[in-house]
C-alpha cells in the first residue's frame, strides 16, 4: 500500500461528508406518478401495496402466468 502522501486524491475524500450534502433549496422536486390505465399494472400495483410478492405471484396476479399451460402438459 502506498503511503498517504502518494495516494491519488479523490473528490469524495477531499470534500468530506459535510460538503457532499445537498444545499437547502437545491434538491430536485419529488417525482410524480402519472398513472396507468393498463389493467395488468393496476392489479400489480394494488397487490404490491398490501405486501411484498414473489415474481411468480406477480405473474399470476397480472395474468401473465403459464400455470395453466404447465398443468395441462403434465
């Protein structure tokens, strides 16, 4: 490891945590949800608002599951 005097300087190391914080009044406005009229997305959003779901559950809720096809082929 190089001695501290020989290490390359980085912006994050030079500024320190107090200078990296955003300044008051300079933050970006909160993103707004424009919405969707897609029934699949609406079902997924409603389900995710209740609790976390697995990918398989989301596919089933959205109507994109291959569950029925898998049952028929067995």
